[in-house]
C-alpha cells in the first residue's frame, strides 16, 4: 500500500486529508486512478511529490511510499 496525502483545493475536492491506495507501477498510473475517482481534480493544477520530493510522473512506486498532491500555494 501507498499513502496519498491531499492538500489545499485537492483536499477540498476529495473531502480527505489522506488515503491508502494499492501500489501501481508509476505515478502516472496512480494519477490516472485518483483522477478517475475524483474527476474534479483535473480542473486543479497540482504537482506530485514522492517521499517529499517533486518528481516526474514516470517515477516508479514502491511499497510504503508517500505521495502528496500539492496545488499551488499562495505565499505571504
């Protein structure tokens, strides 16, 4: 299993701060799974972080990885 954490507008869409997913082969596969479960997320620009590092969607996933969906944050 992997843990997916949601922040900002993404968390508002999912109504969750985090959830567990079965492992997929890559972030691209996981992103597709999440966007089919929560189609509204497609309207929000967001980055993917794997174990606290921004990565490309072809990054491979391993058991117990932590993925974060990070929408743009307003600075101050």
